[in-house]
């Protein structure tokens, strides 16, 4: 089942662009059993029951030995999740460390953590570790505290990093042990965290990682982190198998001792995918046993290009046709991964000259021109790297000055800074003794070797391999010497120095030579790799062995006359009949054939000629239908054949790059000619060579308003990126055009814009784009008629054949976050709310939840008809102090005026509304959902509660796409009062008379209300209004029990209320003398009874369940007349035996 989960994660990771780090790990103190891996990664020095420290536990182990992962591009991480986490408790707070820094801490018990603000990580290797909480005596403590006695134990099967992009690397985090159980030679404990220990019983003598990369690669890298306990070299192996299960290579795991190290190796040959990597523990003679190994998983990085393989940051060819010495143009192109931001500009007449490969640069200064190259931005130096270039020796001292007395300096590269702090790599010539040296300075010192460049002649390749241990110097691929310095920081100048001037201003310290092919590789190259580069570039090739096509600068000689070339002629051919044929648009890297025609000078007829050479002139531009600018010549054939009937088929041929204009150049002579001279002609028609099709790669889900990386490629038929296709992308404009539209009818189309990267570079456009709305848009990358790449062929090639095949895909955008606005109100916006388990009396909280993009704009498509999702809403509040309340009850009214059922929860629990339907994001409020929450508490009719305030401490929302929003700024306060309705009995000699009833509120502290205390701790609520609670009905009967058959209709009652006191007028029209009980129906939130009877006004209820007034009419003829307050009242209160002054105690 576990393998299925991992497979499913891999499938879904490509869909959602999250980064999956596979591997089962156990974090904790090892005191809990039942985990798949018994030995944990994370331990703390725990104290035993005797108070002694258990030396077997080191909490720092996992942080000191973290797992590794690799990012194939710059990435932003917004959160992470532990997959299939087991053992997390409600107190566990997950802590995520990346690159040894604590970047996020989770909430109690959660396996998912948001990183806010998001974490930006650069391309390359990173470390990761996850730990939990530490405890002492059951209470959470800082893990660095003394006497920690417990640590969270949990396991997980993978870590998912939330990101908009994926990684090409395959990562396994498992902590593993290969070998046997004979442990006398192995480290099993972990008292020393720098030395290996074995997590469990061995998994056998070998362990197989499934990699399953099916693409063809130019190489790969294998990193096995924290490898330990290697006892003998050339014994233990790593075997790598291709997708067809053929062995690619075997690496030996060699190390000088048993200490921990990272095994990192690069394989730089073409491979057909990678299926598996197998780690083998083998027999070691020096221990007479299987050599057990401990290691922390594996990272396999596939390389799809030599540029990635060698991590070529900087790559200057110096092949441009001219340098303009304009300080603002940066005309010298960087072909490396750092791109155009690190192009160069020429200073002080630095110019082009011959080079080792095509052209090079001339950096020989004179008395007036101090030549140098300046990058557009200072070039960052990696922590470890290889710098490579060619120099034509000997060095020339023209244009040099003694910056330091008796010394001339000849600089290869210079770091910014004056006073020697920025010096980098340079030759020094001590004039008085004629002593030469090669010098390398870093921030901590200077080092030099005796090296006389004047003993060299011609072109030579210099290589500097920089590591933390120093710099190795290679000459023409061979190791020469070492220096202890290892420069870091940035490069500010090439081929000169600002020593003693600063600010990247040359100071008469130029290289004094021609130079070519300056490169910085972001990795340490081996001697064999350096030798390969030397061999390739010595033969005029690129460093990776691919051919370098040198541009031909200056316009071609346009010739016409004897020869022509047209599209291949099928069937019968004659020069005169086909002379006016054309050449239609061709596809990069796709075979095509041409027919060469030969026609007599007078144009009368074809003739037989020996075609000695056919070439293609490749132009990057055209003007007025003709090829223009500089061109590159590519040979098609030599000694091509004879034009019988004036016709000669040539081909098949291919062109490996895109060109806007191509001419066919033909050289030949009459078959009877004995002269060495040839006639030359160019084709009468020109044509374009275009990419076959576009492709578009984007994350499966993107965030509205957020800059997101997408990749648009111009590809050939084999899906390879097309060299020299460097067009510009436009949104709803000219070619290359990006069109977009919302796919769902009735939903708004937002604004799509290119933030950066609108330029193709050799068929690849790494764009950052932004779309304002949520939704799904159909995006098409296409050419537009009239501005297409092959527009030169508009006169002879159909539109469909001229246009690059477009690509269309659907991009999905979700909101960035939700805004939550609202405030808490008392009942009907009064100053208080009575406690009530009837929500007709309740405080209320109206909320407006609005979907926003990353720029803070409302995404109006987030509505029920378009792209709204169900949401979960959580509302937390201040604690409720009273012990007489247990539960909070609530219901909500949705955006469609529909009420939910009443929900009861613990009085201090978070209010949770799950799956609030997307239909509440109505089209009346596009992008927003309305909800009104009504809440109160479980009022007990016999247990009064002191006044208290309720505030909202936080709200958060999350939809089914994991879009979140939160707010801690919900204003407003609800003041809850416990109220009662207290009546006075009436004994009167008047047939129409008044009595009163009071609305009282409880305050045992006697601080909330200053006046109107009528009973101990009970106060008249002078702010009571009719809407807060009114007498709803009255009935008069002869009994304390309300019965339908016992209703005296001869009485009529009227009442009014002011300042919390009801005046009740009783009209005894029949002057009934018998005792009557006036039953009053009031809201349940005004009922109080010491006996605890719940409120009821149903038939059969009595005066212990609702308020009553005992009424006695005493005719005035019998006495002098009485009024209320002069007789004892009836009482249904179990704790009071009588009412003083005729006042009835409220029930």
C-alpha cells in the first residue's frame, strides 16, 4: 500500500507542480514502539527516572545530518505537508528547517504548514529536516532546555513542498543501512553525531532506488548524503542502470576513513534514461566482513543539456561581427545560464581580432586606450567553480603603467574594489629583475607561483578550478600548479583592473594579449573534463564538442548569371522551364532537397556544368524582400555533380538553426573548361528556415495576479529547441503573438501580461507572466500573418506552410488569498445581548469573504457561475468565564437568505463551518460571499451569569484548492447579560388597577450597574426595549395551572414598558372576587426560576414555568379599600416563603 501512495504522489505532483521528496523517516526519541523504523532520526539527551542523563540520545542528530534535495530552477515555497504522517498529537508543532534555518512552525497537531512569507530558494542543492516538540513533565519546552524528558515521535512517507514549479530531480529521503548484523566493526550508537549509526537491521547487502527517468540525457549527477563507515576503498559500489535496465556505469564509494561525507559524482556521457540506482555493500578484506554502510537516501539530477551538466554560468564566444565601444549597448553576448543581464560592453577601443574558435578580443592597450570589458552587472562567483579561457601569448607591455613601483600587472579578471582588495587573477612582471608570476588574490590574502608567460607562444588554454581548499591551475588541459587562495564575490572587469582607482574603471593594467572563449562553470571540473574542453576547442568546436558555425561578417557578394537553385524538381527538368521556380519555407533539422540549374549566359538554354560547390548563406535579417546584414556560410556539397539538361538535384540537406533569410550559393564551370576558375551565382529566390512548432509548459495551477514562470519553446520536429530563434513575444500583438480567452461562457476574461522574459533565446523563452483573474483561459502562442518569421516567403509559400505551428493550452488560475471583513454586533445593534438558548435573541457577526489576487484586487470570476469553490470557515473568540455556561450555539444565514440548523459546541471551541457552498459567492457580489453568524449560549434558567464580553480573535477561510485567508481584525464586542422578568402581585379594591414587572439583569460583582438594585445582585435594566423582550400573551385563570377550560374572559389586560419596567393595567370588568392568576407569556431568555424549571407556556404549564401575577379584588364596601402592597402575595419560589408588601418574587 505504501508503494501505491508514493506512486500516486508522483503522479499528482506533476499535475499540481508541488515538489515531492519521497522517503519514510521516523523522528523522535524512540520511546514509542510500533513504527516502521524503530530507530529515530531525532533524539534528545533525555534524563532517566534517576535523574541521570542518557548518553544515547542526541537531539541535534537530524539537524546536524539533514536530508538533501535539488531544485532544477529558482523556486518559491509556500508551505509543506507531511504525507501519511502517523503519531502527531494535538500538541505537536512541526518545525521545518531548510538550509539549517528554521523557516516555518506548524499549529498544534497539523501535518500541513504554511510558509508566510513564502521562501525563495535558488536552483541547486538544499538541505531539509523536520522535527517536532520537546516536553518536560508533560509540558512543552524549548528543545535546548535542560531535563527534557520526551520528544514527539512520528513517521511520514514523504514531504510535499508547495510550489508553482516542479523539479526534474528524483529525491529519496530514507535513512538506510546495507550490510549484515555483524556489528563489531560498525558504529551503532550515536553519542558522536558526526559518526554513522545504523537506523535498524540491515536491508541486505544492497538497496535499490527506483528512479524511472525515461528521457534521453547528456549526463546525470548522483548525490548520496551523509555516507558513513566506509572501511575500504574500491569495494562498495553504486551501479546505475538505464531505462532498458542496461548497466550504465559503476562508481566505487571511496573515502579515506569512516567519517561522514557526501558522495557526489557526475557522469557526463549520453544515457538512455535512468531506471534504477543500486547501492552495494561488499566484502572488505581489512575487516574480513561485509562493509556495512549508512546513508541518508539519494538525489539523482538528470541533465538534459551540456549547459546544465557543466552548469555554465558565463560563456562569452567573442564572435560578434563588431564591438561598438558604446558603454550602454552591452553588445557582447553571454551564452551561459545567467543570460543577457551579464552581457559585456567594450571599453577604450577593445576590438575583435582572430580567436582560437572563430573570433576573439584584442586587449592590447596603447598610450591612449586602456582596453577592457565591463559586464552589465557584476558577475557573481559561485562558492566553487571553474574559470576557463584562451590567451594568445606572449603578453604585450604597451599601455601599461607602474601602479606599484617596479611592477606591471596583466589582468585576466578583476573583482570590484580598490587598494588591492578586489584583485583577482593576474600576471605580474617585476621590471628590475625581469621576474614573472601568476597571482591569485582573495579576501584573506594573496598567493602566487613562478610562471613566465613570455615563454609561451600562440594560443593556450588556462583553467582555474576554485574550491574551499584553494585554486588548481591547468595549462592546455594539464595540471600545472596550486595556490591556496580561493576568490569569491563578484567580477567587475575582464582583462583589466581598477586597482587603485575602484568603481570598475580600468587603470592601465590590461591583459596585453588576444583572448577568447571566457567561461565560468558553476562546478568543479575534473581534469578529464578540462582535457575534453581543450580537445574540442583546439579543433574549433564548442566546449561540448558540437560544431561552432562562425558568422561571416559583412554583406555577401550578390552574383547572378549562370547558376540558380529552386525547390526539388520532380519529373522532367530543364533549366529554362524551371528557372523562375522558387524555394519555399523549410523546417529546422528537417531534410530538404534542391535542384541546381545551369543556363547559358544569354539565357537561351541549359548547359552541362560541373558544380564544384553548393553552400547556404544564412542571414538573421532581411530588408525589402532581400537578405541583409552578416551571414554564416554552411556547405551543402563539394564536387556536387553535373547538370544534365541544366539540372542537378542536391541533398538531402538540413540546417540546424532558424534563419529569416537564406540564399543558395553555387560555384561551377562548364564541363569542357580546363581552367581552375569557376563561375559563382546566388539563387534568384531566397527562403526562410523556421521552427516546426511552438510548445508551452506551465504549472497545472497558477495564482491570479502572481508572477509565474512559464516556458515557451520553439522546437523542431524532434522537439529540440531551435538555435538562433530569438524572436520577441507579444500579448495580442504582432508575431510571436500570445492570444488568450476565458473558456467558460459568461465569465470575465482578465488581463494577461508578460512581466519579463519576452525574448526567445535559442528557441527558449523563460517568461514570467501574470494574469489578473481566476479561471481557466485558453492560451495560444502563434504567428500573425504579415509579421511571421518566414515572411520573406510570402510571395511563394502558402500561409500554413510559412507559419510556425501554434500551440494552445489551458491555464488554470486560482485566487491568491481571501480577505475577510466584518464586525461583531449585539442583538439589533443594541448595547447588550441577553443570554439565550433561543437564537431569536443573539449576537450576530456578518462576514464578507472576498477572493483576491496577489495584487490585492478582487477576482470577480470567483462566483457560483464560474470558479468559486466550497470553503471552510473557522471563527475563534475570547474565552467565556462563567462556569454556569457550557455550550455556545449558533446558526448562520447564507448569502441566499437561507438559515442553517442550530449547532451546539463547547463554549470556548472554535466555530467551524465546513463546506460552505460555492453558491454563496453570488453573481450579485462577484468575488465575494456573504454570511451572517448568529450566536448565544446555553442559558440555564436557574443559574445566573455575570455580564461578560465576547470578542472575535480570529477568522480563517480555506477553499478546496487550499487557497486561504485569515483576519485578526474583526472589530466589535458583544456584551452578554443574564436577565429575568420579575412581577408584582396585585390586591386591589379597584376594578381597574395597575401593577408592575421589572426586567432585571444579574451582576454578582455589583460593578456593572450603579443603581436600581431591587434584589441582591439584580438590577433593573433601564436600557431594555420592547424588541429585547415583551409580554407576548396573557391569560387569566382560577388556577396556577394554565388550562384551556379555565380561562376567565371577563378580564382584560394592557401593558407598556419604559426603562425596563412594565406597567400592567388589569381591568376586572365583572368585579370577580375570587383569586385569579394572571399567566404571562414572555421570551424564554427572561425566565428565571430558583427551582430550575425550564420555561413553558404550553397548556398544562403552571406558574413554576412562566411568570404569574396573583390577583385579588376586594370590594370597597367590605373594607376601607386596599391597594397592592398591603397584603401578602402568593409565592412559587421554593426558597422564599412569602412576598413582603404584596410583591411577588419573580419566577
